[in-house]
């Protein structure tokens, strides 16, 4: 396993919805349960040209935490979304994709140890902030890319089996 700074592996997304290609139905926010969700805010008079574009394999996090879990999401779809300028959107650098599988990174971010680390490095009293600069200066130990890929494949198999068993149980209950 080799240790890297996040700044070596990820980069902030600064591409804005200036052409207004994406609308109200494309806006996502993040949850502390680690997911992208349709926004619940009233955005009828909002300038959507200031929203960040979130393409597939991109991540979003809200730097304002609640002291327990960092609100974060991963676009694991083929759709493109937009998110508020209050969030930070980022992706694995193109040149770092030989070192880091974005799906492996997402599994890493879902660990309780990640939330503990972000809370340790966050600051504030009533509103706790985990800044992008702090994030970039944290480190991660990565196994070889092949090992990451294997872990992701195994995770997907387990996730699909759980989904299938749930469908079977739902059919039995009906």
C-alpha cells in the first residue's frame, strides 16, 4: 500500500452551468447517509448558471457538517446533474485513474473511519466546516489498482445478491 495526498489524486470541478443545459430537475444535493438526492429547496428564482456540473464518476460534498457524518454523494449513474455553489464537486484526476478507482474511493468515503477523520479535521462551533483545502491535505493509503478493482467487483456482486434476495422476499410476501 502506498500513501498519497488527496491533492495528488482528486481535483475540484469548477465547470458551471453557464449555458443552462441543466434545469431544476437536474439539481442534486447530498445527505449524511452518503447519497445524491433531488434537492428539496425552493429554487424557482435561483440562477442555475452558477451551479456546478456533476458528470458521471464525480463526487459532491457539503463542507458544512453536523459533527457526525460528512454529507457526500457520488454520481454512479450515466446522468449529468448540477449542484449548488454551497457544495464542493470534485473528481479523480484523469492522470490518477491508473492509481485510483473512483468506485473504490466511494467505498472508502462510506467508512465510519472517514467520517471520524473529517470531523477531527473540521472546525467551528455552531456550524462545523470541513474545508476543501483541509480535504486536499489529508492522505489515503491505496492498494494496487488491481486490488481496488477486485474489491469493487466483489462489493457489486454482494450488493446485487442482496438486491435479488430482497426482490425474492418481496415476491414471497405478495
